[in-house]
C-alpha cells in the first residue's frame, strides 16, 4: 500500500536473507486456508526438537494463515520467511522498509589456535548455540532512500537479541546480536538477485548499568568494592584486574554487516538473500577483552 509519498516495504533477512517489501501483501484468499492448515500440520509433524534450526522454511503467505496454536512449539516463531522469485524492485526516495527480519544460521568466534608446530594464529572457530530459539531479529523498520544507490537507516523494531555460544573447549561467549542504528548502502537503485549492500551499526553492552555481579558490584548501583577487598588502589602491578572488576563500564562498539540479495518477489514486495555480521562479544561491563563474533 502507498501512504502519501511513502512506499511501505516489508523485509525479512535470514541467512536466506529475508524480505523487504514495497507494499503490504494482498490478503490471502480464503481458498488457501485449508492448504495452509495442512502445511502447518506437516511442518509441526516434521519438526525435530534436537536443534534450534530444525523448523522447515515457511513463506509469508503460509505464515499469515497460521494460528498461535499451529506455530507454538514448532520453532517457526524464530524463523524468517522464505522468499521465492527472481524479480526486481526499484526503490524510490522517501520509502520505508518494514518487517525486516534477520535470522543467523551459524556463529563463529575468533580464537588463538596452535598448529602441530606450536605456531599460534588467530582463526574463526565454529561454536555451539546455547541460547533457546530467541536469537532472531524481527519487525525492524527504517527509511529507504533510492535513486542511483540505496540507503537503509534502521530506526525501530526488535533490533537486539542476547545470545550465547560455546567454543569447542567449553568456554561460553555471550554477545548482544544486534543491528542498532544500522546504516547500509549499496550501488544501484533496485533490489534484484546479486545486489549487495552493507554498512555499520552500534553494539551496546550485553548488560546494563543496573546489573550487579556476584559480589554486589554494579555501574550505577550496588557496592563500589567487594567485601574483604582493600578499597584503595595504588596502580601497582597486579591490581589492573581488580580495577576492571570494580570500575564497571558500559561499552559501545561498532559492528559491520554485509547483505547479498538472492531472491526478489515483486508481487509481494519481498527480497531475500544472505548476510554476514561481524561484532564484538560481551566484556562483562569492562572486565573482559571482547572477542570478534561472526554471524
């Protein structure tokens, strides 16, 4: 639908990048209801609860037919819609992107790895997801500017998700998966298969200033010092670790993300494709060195 000068976009980006739409989809016909219910039953029956990515892909047309009870327990609530089509959508200035969805499929963390010769190098290693099915970003919206290039500025929506992954050695790495204040740009004025765009965003602290550590210390509340620890700090060797535990900091880092469009459905105004995001992990309010996380 067109509202004044604004063309309303829908967007769903997964690692099958999601969907951005120039117009709201036309209401599905009642004749599709039985087929949708049958599809929902098949999806529910086919879901294995062994892993977070077990639910089958689903299109926006089918999802709009499903009730809460049909989705509950299937994992579909954590999935971005699948986009089908090889069309093209030209973006006009003053447009809006809505229902932007990001669903990561894998996570890698940069670690120091030693080879057989003992040489240590930094490599990205695969991880195991420890978070339940709550890591997808959805309902994100923002302004789109067209013309010779496309610029998307994120403004609202569920744009962060606390997530934890586990390294092969057992260490767990929490991070705030996010695209807050994303500004993504690409050359060319139309979304079509093969189109690429990307940009930077802000990565806020995993915890807020009200968080208290196990010793009751916090950034804006709680104790300044842990019990049984000397309050004074001389700055001598050995006290740097203590100082970082006491002086809590709300860190804000920069992250980057790149998108590549692979599917476009002009009739429903949707685009889909893949993305790669790079950001910092949690610092435990300044007491730990952040790791680089790829999603």
